[in-house]
C-alpha cells in the first residue's frame, strides 16, 4: 500500500484524491465529514476530520471577507455547516471569521430541534463557550435568550455566571420582556418548588445577580450616572411586571428596588407605579410593610400627576405624600 513497494500505491492515490478532489469541492468535504461521524477514531487518527474542518473554515472565512466580514442568513455555506455534529461544528467555528452571527443561527436552529436533554445541554454549553469575548459581539437580547436556555438545561453554574456577567455589561441595551426569565422547575434534578418564593412566576434572583454585576462593572469603569439612569428605567419597568406576582416576597421586591442608588433615578414615577401595583396585588400587607415599601421612593422626585395620584391613593399609608 505504500511507496516502498511501488510508485502510485493506494496511500499515495488516496492522499492525492483527498487533497485535489475532496478538499477542492465544498460538497465533497461535507459528504466526507458527515461520513466521518461514524468513523470518529479512524478519521481522527488519519487527520481527515482536521483537514476537512480547516478547509471549510478557510473557504467560509474567505467568503466572509469578500462580503465585508458580515454573514447574512443567506450565507451559501451556513445550511451545510449547521448539519454537522457539534464537535465538528466547534472545530470550524474556532477558526472561522465572523463566527458570532453563525453561532446565533446555529443556536436558533437547535432551539427548534427535539434532541435529547443531555445532548442539547452539551450543544448549548459548547456554543456558549465559543462566543466571541468582545463586548457587543452579539446582542444583549440574544445573550438573555441563551441564558434562559442554559437554565432550562441546567448548564454549569460557571457558564451561567459568565453569561450573567456579559448581560450585565450590556444591560442598558436590554428590554424588559427579555428580562422576564421564567422560574424553571427542574424535575430531572428532583427539585420541588414548595415555598411561595420558589413558586414565583419569574426568576428574580438571576436579575438581582445581573444588577450586582452591572454595578460592579460601572464602579470599576468609573462610569457616569447616565448608564445608571437608563438601567433605572429598565429596573422600574421590570419591578412593575413582577409586582403582579402574588408569591413575590416584599423582601425580594425591596432589595431589587434598592439595588440602584437614589441618584440613579431622576424621577420616581416608575418606581411609584411598581410599588402601587405591588400593594394592589398584595392587599393583606401590614401597615408596617406598606410603610417599609413606600420608604423606597423619594416623593420629592414624583411628577405633579404622580404626586396627585399618590395623595388620593388609599393603598398608601397615611402621610406618605406631604
């Protein structure tokens, strides 16, 4: 089989065929790589998988460069690459340019599939691990979508924490609907949600951690109050949404509301609205708890209309607005 016996033997012919025929054709590379999925050990030892993946990455990167390094949903090569097994896909994506857009598309494809639980978890963790590290490489909305999915499949705590930190760095770009992360019940791990706080509709602990990471980042970067002002509006809208949950404890609501400093809010109308919704949803609160809740807001920062509404609001403790 080798050239030691005679020129032009099987190994030389196979090598020539692989180099000049298979690796020169996009269609043939995909066919060979798909076939290697059932011959993993042999294909790896013979370097067939590595060479096919390198060739695909080169061709795809060359196409990305010719289009300004932007990959559209109509990229001629994505549909083929998306059919590959996750480990082969990972090899290609570690070398390819403009990989963020492709990861997004692969992730969206996987979300629509019906794979096994463990297999899906492996795929999601793999995709998160190869996300470009640059801030803004992907949208905050997509990061939050990935965060929800990693929680569904009980991904590693370290990976979830990394995603939370990345969301925190882009929190100003978040939308309140994207922050509404369901409180998943993980039956596979035998976790029973018994206490009222565990039965809340949304997972407020995740948002609390994201807020904490955001404040840490702002402090390290010595950012001005502009970013905090934008996030305060987002937080107040989020509080107004979760306030409708009858199982949300006053402590969790209060801690979230007080996460930002008082100067972060130029106006407390949004906070007042959230507090009013919470009081309406929890009519059995004691006078002490209602006073405790209302101390969060600064009545001097209410608009005239909000101040008039508060003055006539029976749900507020007496003399809340003077």
